């Protein structure tokens, strides 16, 4: 769809979010509770877009992906693993122990 059809202004963050989504199965790891992307987010996105990216740009793309996916893919901060994207197998169920991570 064109941006005019969706009513969404397509920003650089949204374009990067789309790149993450298009590579989601390839970049994320399957876990018993869902899919997780925790390592190499910056370099993966840099390779996919051909841009030199700072961490803030990667974070904005991850936040845009969470919003565009209506929370199906979540951007969280895990105490042990840091910033990560998760897609729980069961909607509403996180891929992490609730006591070990905060959003």
C-alpha cells in the first residue's frame, strides 16, 4: 500500500521497522516461548538498509515495529540480555520471566 492509502507518514524509523519485519524469521531465534532478536540488531539493520546507524536510530525502529505490529512484536529491556525484540508464541505472554525483565 502507498502511504496515502494507510494514512501513516512513512518516516525513516518506519522504513527501518519494515526492514526488521521483513527479516524477522531470518534474524530472530525460535525459543520455546516465542521468537527473540537480542544480538546484532544494529549490524543486521545496517546491512539491510545500507545506512550507518546509531543506537538511537535502531531503538526508534524497534519502537516503531512494536507500534506497527500492535504489540505482537515487543521491544523490551531484559536485565541480563539488554534491549531485545520478542514475539511471544501466545499473545499476551512474554518470552521472559516477568521478574527478570522490565519493559
